[in-house]
């Protein structure tokens, strides 16, 4: 494996911008790595070799000509979740119904990456339409966790998290509706950030649940995530729910935090995030992480968010309701799969046959649940009640943040589970998002940073850090400080403990 | 479809037994430059699928952004209808599958309309004023258009295949819904027509829409139900669509009243359904059956933020409201010194704006009124179109009036010029030139014609010379005949008398 693939995005950017290495070399190293191991990991659905090399060449041309580079991440490769529309490049959302769909336009995130000179290597695997916690719901095969190929890489953004852990890319983009950035980060020992709702444009992000979906950065270090956050964040007039305010100073916060000083910070431990569903090794690692925060000078207190217990059921009414409407457009009329367009079938029959063939079981389950929850006579009892719970959860956050600067919890109750282990038990699968969902319902930012390995199975555990809306700098500072302390305690970056995959590939 | 007499009840009998209840839903396409939620143009009649983008095609990932001008128009319409303007409201998704709807939900408003609780006064042909309550006016987007190929009627039933044009998808619509209109009895059809007319005039004055029923920029769905006389519980209603002219509104309501009455009298039940108006027969036929009231699974549109018009903004928009049609009528009556009856004739002919525009273009109000209310109204009746749809403009009528005033046309010639314009022969001056219609005002030519006529009828000439001036009529006739009517008869008479002194 080329050393270039082991470096952080910040290190690569520095070398590229000073001309020490070219972006084309860096990009080729990552493309080679993908060629060597992705058959084993299956993080990518589509690799855009030509486009990546062309983008890299443009950055190299800038450097050679002495022009200022487009952004602090210009020339650095990235893996893009296949839920963002990319003009001229297939965008499937992990679904048969969009197999071979090539968008005629680009998402704002894809445009900002291109404008920043970031090199998009390809599109990563995901649970179909971002519905799932294991990437097993992809229509195009499962993705394997580089820590243990028999285990899931999390979901829905398992392709993005696996690509980071497998050193196929130093940066990735995910989307987080109920935890789809943070839970995959947790189980692959990588960093994943869900920004404040409205912090990153949703234009061109194929909607699962519009009021919850949020794109965000994924990386192997807190600083890299912050650098990417500043590239993709900020107001977009094409997204009405985009916040018209500056991106919080997350890079500065990550650099400040790396100094390892959290004196003056009040950290709240959410009392509700423990219990029978939590793995012993996860809770032990979490306790150690809290101790580490104390050691960095933070004041740690316990806080209660009593309505968080209702977050999961509320989420499983709101998200399916919105998805039942958002996914109605996949009807074979204008794009995507078309089934049964012969034998004199009516348009209505073609729609039904296409949706039957094009959607997987989990998507159908949620469309059915959502259709039911929105039906007249049930709306108030389900969707209406869930919205009230949502308000209560926001109020829990407000009360907590009146007392503390950030909240912490395990990111997900367990380490990576085995492929196939939960496919027949949807509720067990849903519990992977127990700790992450409240931040989606409240629209507040949250991130996962690796918190060591579980002492019972040796797999990565995630520490979730949550902050008030538009106060991302707080969580970046805490996460960066913790990262510093953790690496000191473990004698180097955790990610270096990922097994050598070349061996496994043979 | 044929309408057999057994299917309908005699109108008078309907009214003896039942009271009609109306509810009118009018959809207005706003004449904004761009669509409701994207930057695509809205021009009517473009090549199919040329005015589309990821947003209005409902491509995966595309998001809507509200057109601020459309919101302004909605508020102005609400204010003109005397409505309250919501200080906070949201869009909602109306979910149903149909190929001409790109997202398979329509972004509309549900229980939080931007304007609600207003009224509109209508004046019927005899001057009776009826106040119609306005339930709400809300914003939404139009659908695309389906073209069904191969069926006999252009409807989906029996079609071989369908083509879809999404140019119209996303065009801003305002839906204006009345409260139930009761107590109109025999005049229900007339009230329906008068309502749509009054609304059209209002929207035209606001300059927010083309209000062309023939092009679909103003569409009326007529809800009709009957309740037995003496009761107050509304009957089951039907919703008649495809009502594409003012006359059709009236006919459709009248037909539904007679059809429903026949069903009820025959012991049947009215089905709650959509019915389709047939222009050629004047009847309605069953369309989509609404067995259970359709469940659109409305919920607040999460892709858009709420609209919260500030009181200052609303007041600013109120200040932009133009003179309302009823205010304008009052002013015109005073300015032109019209009797109530004369004004009503003007209004009933739909001629107020046309006459005013003609007067603005230089004609006297009297001349303008005479042209539109007398001559052109007849022409419109003959053609079965609205006065404003005749292919002649107020400026052209004013030009003809000016030619008469200058003595270059007689009234008879002027009518020929107007006929020429209506026949598409061009501007009035071009018609005069092409048809050679100008009055012979050259006295030397007239002297020659007069002398010739006097010479041809020496006995008549003698009588005139003898003081029998009334005998001149015969000579005038001869001169007019010789000049093919292009002479000014008054001038001819003067010349005859001069020659016979």
C-alpha cells in the first residue's frame, strides 16, 4: 500500500500545494488501492477514474502555474455517497429503480467539491435510499467492514465509512437522517459529522426524509472532517431550508482542541443512553472516554433528557411518512427503471409493476408505514403525535444546553454486528440508531469520534459529541482534544490498527 | 354522449321541488415570468417539454424555492377579495399518483391558506346584487398536460397511448374557493356565471393573470347539489370540470340541476363524483368516481419554510391595489353620465373596459359605446364568443371613429371597415385603401356627378329650382348610386341646392 493512502487529508493537501507530490500521484495511489481491494470491501458502486484524474490534473496545473489553489483541500481525493446527484455520473441511491440513471445536473455538494478542487474518486455504496444501518439494504451487494470483513460497516453510509477505514479515500461525504453518518463512523473507527440541519445544502441530495436529511463530512481525523465541513457548508439559495449564516469556525476549533485543553468546558453525559441494549465493551469504552475528557480539564456532569426514550418511535413515523411522499416520484414515467411497458398495460399498472420490482423490502416497508401514518383518521394519532414528541426532544436539548456546552454518549449501542445478523429483525436493526436520532429530530449538530476498541470484541467504539444548533465549533473542539488524548493513550492513531486487507484479498 | 329528455327534469319542476347549492372553485394561472418553485419560463404555447428543469420535472434531489412575486399576487388577490391574510402559513403536499404530476404530489396549501374569509359582490343582468362568500384563496402549482392519442374524444378512455408535456408543470396557481352559495333558486346558473365574470374582471384589474378561459389560465370547477325545498341539509354534490367558457359555467350548472333532480325524483342517489362537461351537447358525463373521499395524505411541505407576511408588507401590497371593477363602473357612470340602465347594458355586454379603452384611444364615450354595445355585440353573439375575443382592438375601433369624425367615412362605410378588420384584412386604414371605401370628398368630382344627375332628370331639377327642395332626394339618390355610396349624402344635398339656385 502506498504511503500516500495512509496520510490525512491535511497532510496530503500540504504536500500537493507545495508541489512535493502531485494530486495525480495521490489520486492514482488511491485508485490503485481501490483496484486492489474494493472487490473485497465493495465500498464503491462507481469509480470515476477519468474524471478523478482530470480533476487532479487541474489542481496540479494550478500549482505548477503558481496560481492559488481553489481551497485548502484542493487535490485531495474523496468518496461521495451515491445519494448525491452528479451530472454525467451514475447516481443510484443503492436502488434498482435508479440503476443506470445518469443525472443531468449536479447537487450543490458535488458542485462545491468540484469548485474546491476536491477530487471525487467515485460513488459509494449505501442502504437503498439511505434506509438502513448496515448497508445490507443496497440493491448492489453488501459492503464489508475493513476491521472484520464478516461484519457490517454501518449504514446507510457504509460505503463511505468503509472507504475511509480501508484507506481507499482520506475523505468522504455521507448523509445522516437518523445516524447514517455517525453510526458507520462509529463501527469503522472513523470520524463522522452531522451538521446543524440546514448547514449543508440538500439540493441534489436525493431525499429520504426531507426534514431530517443532512449531508456531512467523513474522515479519519477530526481536523480533516472540519476542513471538509468548511468546503461543503454554507448557505445555498437553491435549498429553502438552508441556513443563511456563516459556517461555524470548525477548523479553528479543531486546531484549538488538538492542544488538548478542555478547561472551562462543561460536558453533559446523557443518563438515558444506557441499558439492556448496550454492549458491555461499548459502555466501558465510553466510560474511559468520559474519564479522558475529565483528564483534559472538562467538567463532566450527568444530565437527563427524558423524552429521548421516545425518539426512536417518533422517528419511525416521521421518516417513513416523508419517505412515502418523497419516493412517489419513482414511477417509471420520466427516468429510471420501467417494468411492464408492453402487453397494453396502463400507466398505472406500469407504475405499480416498476415500484414492485424496483424497490427493496425495507423501502417498501417504510413506504407502507408512512402511507398509513399519513392517512386521514390516523394522521393526528401518528404523524401529529410524532411531531409533538419532536418538540419535546428539542426542549430536552434546550434545557440540557442551558447547563452544559456539549452532550456526550456512545454513538451506537454496539460494535459492528455480523453481516446477516439483524436482517430478519428490523427493530433490532433500528436500535443501532438509538443514540443518534434525537439530534436529527432536533436539527442539532452531532458527531462521532473513535473512542478506542471494545474490550469484549476488539472492534471500534464511537464517542458521540452533540452541540446546540450552529455551535459545531464546540463539538469539534471537544472531539479534537479527545482524539489527542486517545492517540496518546493508545500510542498512535487507532485507525492504524485496521488489519492489512491485501492479505485478506488474496 | 346524447342527452335524452328522460335523463333530466324540466327546469321549472326542479325549482318547485329543490333548492340548488353551489360551490365554485376557480383556478387562476398567475402571469408571473417564472414558475412557482423554479426559474423556468411560463409562456403559453411553447414546444412541449422545452420549459422544464430538474425542479419542475421532479428529478431526484431537486428542491423547490418559492416565487416571491407569486406570493405577492396571492396576497393582492386575497386583499381584493376582502380576505384576511394569514400572518403565518405553510405549503402542504397533496399526495396522489398521476403521470402528469412529476413528483406524484402537488405542492399546495391545505389547512393554512394564505388568504381566507372574504366576499365578492356580483351584479346580475337586472341589477340585483348577490354577495358570494369566499372561503379561501391558496397557492399551488399546476400539473403538466396529458395528450391522449387514439381515443375518440381525446380523453384517456379508449386512448392508445398518451404524451406528456411538462411545460405547465409548476406554473403558479391560485385556487379560489367560495363558501356554499345558497338561496339563489332559479338564478343559480346565472349567479355562477356572474361570479366567474366578476372574478375574471377583478383578476384582470389586478393584472395578475391572463384570465383566458380558452387557454386554461382561468378554470372553473362547479360543485352543484340539490336539497329538497324546505330542508337545510346539503345534498350529495358533484364536481363538474372542463367548463371552459362563461357560457359553459351557466350551462353546466343548469344541466347538473336538471340531471340531479331527475335522479332524485326517480328515487335514485347522487354519486359523489367528478363530472365532465361536454361543450357540444351541453351535458355532463361521469368521470372519476370519488367512492370514499379521496385521501390525499396531506402533510406540511418539509422542503419549504413557512411564509409569514409581515403586516407592513401586506399594507404595502394593499396600497398597490388598483381601482376595483365595481369602483371603476361607478366612476364611469358618473364620468359619462350614464343612466343605470345604460350602465347595465354596458356591463352585461362585457363592454366596460373595451369602451373605456376605446375612449382612451381617442373616441368619444358615446361613439365607443355605440360601436361595442350595438354593432360589435351583435357580431360577438353571431360568432358565439365574448366581446373581448373579437379580433378587433379598442385602438382600431377608435381609429374608425376618428375617420368618421374627419368626414372620411360615412357610418355605413365605417361598418364595412370594421367588417374588414374583423375579417383579418388589417388595420382600418389598410381596409379603407384596399376596399376603396373613402368618402368622395373631392367637390369637383361631386359637382360633376350632381350636374350629370340633374341633366339626366331635368323635370326634377326644375322642381327644385321652383322651390320644391324635398325633390332633391331623388337627385341625392342618383348621385349616391353613381358614387357607389362613397359620397357624403349631406354634402351632395348641399351641392344640389347650390346648383339649383
